[in-house]
C-alpha cells in the first residue's frame, strides 16, 4: 500500500495517541514502532533533512550507499502501511492540553495525562496524548567563501560517513575549531596525504608532535577561500596567495539543534544547552520524547533510527500504563454501580 500524504490543512481537531514531529530516521522509526503497536500516529514533517546535500549514506547495515532521500521515502511508506497519517508542514508550537478529566492514582499523570495540542502552520490543530520531537539540527558552517557550495560533496565532516569514499586522496582539515587536530589524526587512517590547514588554530607543541608522528603536515596561514572548478574542489587558497591542492576537506560544523518546540515546552537542558533525556529519549516533561540529532548531535542515521525505535517502545508502555489506570477507574465505577 502506498503512502498518502495529507496537506497541513485537513487534520483539524484530530486526535492521536502520538504526534511525531520530524520524518527523518528517528521520527519515522518511532512512528513505525507505534503503528505496529496499533497506536494512532501522525507524522508532521517540514521536508528539510540535515543530510539532504549528501548523495549517499553509509554505516547503516543493509542500507549502505543508499541515497538519504530514498531511505526516507521507504520509511514514509512503511509508517503509512501501519496507519500513520503523514502531514507535510511546520509545527509552530506545542502546548500541554487542559486536563479533560481528573487524574487517577498511578500512571504517568501531569501533562502526559491530559495530552498536548500541536499547532501546525496555517491553523490546523492536532491533539496528541504523547509527542515525539525529532526535528534534528542544522550545521553551522564556517563563513569561508566556497565552503557552503561544496558542503556534503567534497567538504565533509564525518570520516566514518565519508572517509572511505575519499580514501587515498589528498585531504585537508580546516583549522576552524578545537576539534581540527583530532580530526586530522583520525583521517590519517584513510589517507597518507593529510594536511591540517591551521587558519586561526594554533596547535600546541604536544599537538604538533602528535601530528608529525602521525604523518600529518601543518600548513600555516589564514584561509581565504575554497577553490572549485568544473564542479569539483581543487584546493584551499591562503592569504599569502598559495593554493594548497586538495580533493576533499573536512571541517567540524557547529551543531545547532532545531529545538524551539522543546524550548517552548520548557524541557530541561544540560550545561551546553542540549535537551536532557533518558535512554529512551524521554524528556523532563512527562509525555514528551526527543530523539535523533535534536538531542544527540553525534547520532548518525543508524543510531537515530535506533533511538526512534527505543522511544516508540517506551512511549507505548507509557500509554499502556495510562490505559490500564483508566480501565481500572471504569471497572471500579462499574462495580460500584452494580452493587447499589
């Protein structure tokens, strides 16, 4: 059965066991697990995956080399197969719903008990007993001319994602952040020709010794721009006029979580500003889970998918606990009425 995508205007007032915000690997896997658990699920997606510039993804058993868009297309079809409603659009904000009934003893209680109201851009509203936020992050790139245009092609960030594809080629690491030295030492595993383009970075004597021992050259000088020709990176131009020939360069972007929805719900954060979760993605606010890159900047696709599955399992257990509490309340009320 194929996927049916709904517009962001035709779900007004509908009620779901869970609304998943974000249709990347984490969000779709959560929806898949919940759909198979016979939960009513909605998935809302703005269509801006982090890995859109990449031609292929790697390190995912059985899916190695698959285009990211193809994985998401299959994932959407699979979630829809189990009844998930898919909405294309933005979620503007989420708010806890007013309690519809008194909470019984036990169960999840609090906001998770009364649920949430999910407001989509354009006005439609979805009602959810639980929410999964899987909105990912954006990569804050250094402002160097020519860099953004090659991002995800031959300007890369993850050796485990892309190192094999550029193995044995002249590689560079841009000294734009504190992780550059470690990245250069790591990349030496894939190529014998690795240079650290120092730029604004000043390696310590100990770091220079480690780089030299590993066979990584340090090229001093500020970077002016990345030089491309015929749709390929050719090198890195320095302020003194030199161009260092490189076929690919690595850089550590600044991860910026797309966590405005979690901020609006006042979910707790760690000292670095990232939302805190337990091992299943459960946040400090009952009824809200955060999974994938919105909570873990290091999560590759396969890890994000696993996190989505873990959230789906935990969320369903949470719903079962609430369902049992409500059933007990009805059972007791029914028994009391019959005994009169």
